[in-house]
């Protein structure tokens, strides 16, 4: 009877396939996967130019070991809180031969605001028996940025400007482009529309009272592009007029005339 029980137990172990326990080596037909992850903080050429001009900071670049990790294959789907956590137990996992999809992410794709970059990357590896396959992943930025600026000409005719960018996800971000210190670009969801609107004061007629209040009609942008800084630049050639230039990296620039309405009730 003891011999029969021993044979049944041995058969059960063999049927289990490749072991996930560290003390058990990879079985016949199994291999291991090594993860090498890095972040690419590139946004676009316009963003790089802005950084050179000191207008805004570059995107934060997380350490590749801090990315969340997911490995999927036939009859296998497991996630780790970080790549570092997986690497700490790398030899504990052996994978049956076959193709696996490796996905890494950092941040929240739906989060909007300052210092909220979202990175994602994926690759596939083929696991071979008694071999170590390296998954080399470069994660890129998956969300977008937006920023509102004003030219010196605009500031000549207007002051106390306050503009908001409303995102398709419901976020509302306020910019005061006539202030001396330019605001930081904010992160917004990619693929969602952006709408710019705002107000500004004209120059005072007597040098003591506030100038007339002007309202700038909303200007929509259909959809924010991933890994792109969307720059709204306000300009003016004379009082009571304005133009808006929308810059999306180096591949798209559009200038439109803005409708400017004088708010008589707010004039002091």
C-alpha cells in the first residue's frame, strides 16, 4: 500500500508541469524570463524647445524597476506590483515553452494635473526550454500635456488674463498667462478634447481704474495627442482683438482669430 501511495504522489508532481517554486529547477520544456525596462520621457520637439527656453520642466522619468508588470501567456496571467518585485524572485518562475506578452505601466492613464505622467510599454518573448529570454521594454508617455501662454504683444494690450482649459474627462485647469512666472504644463488624458476659454482686462484709460473686461469665446481642440504638449499661445495686434496659435509638437501649428466680446457690465 505504501508503494502504491508513493507512485500516485510521484505522478501528481510530474503532471504539474513547470514549477513556480524557487527550490525546484525548471522542468523539461521550461525556460525563464528576464525583464529589462526603461522609460523614454520624450514628449515632442516643441516640448524639448520649451525646456531649453526654461518654460517648463521635462517629464519625470521613473526608474524602470518601479513599473508595474504583467506577464500573459497560454494558461498564464500574473501581475507584480513592480519589476523589482519580479526580479527579486525571477528564478522562482519557470514558464512552459511558448510566446508571452510582457506589459509594463507607470502612473494612472486617467489622472490629470501636475506631475502625473503615465508610461506604458509592451513586448513579446518566445520562451525556449532551459533558456532565459530577455524582455527588453522601453515605456513611452501615454498621456498628454497642455499649457497656455501669452506673447509680449498680447500683454501690451491686456492684463489680468485668466484662461481655463477644460478636458473631455471633466478636468478644469486655470492659467494666468500675463503673470511674470509661467505656469507649469499639466497632464491630461490623451484622446479627449480640450477647450480653451477665458477673460482679460484691457488697458486702463486713465491709469488708475481697471480697464474693460473682455471675454474670449471658447476654442475647442478635437482630441489631445499622446506624448504631445499642446501649447495655446495668445497674441494681439491691437486692443479688442486676439489670435490663438495652437502648437502640437513640430507636426501641427494652427492660428485662428478669436472672437472677443466686451463685457460692459464688468467695466469700471
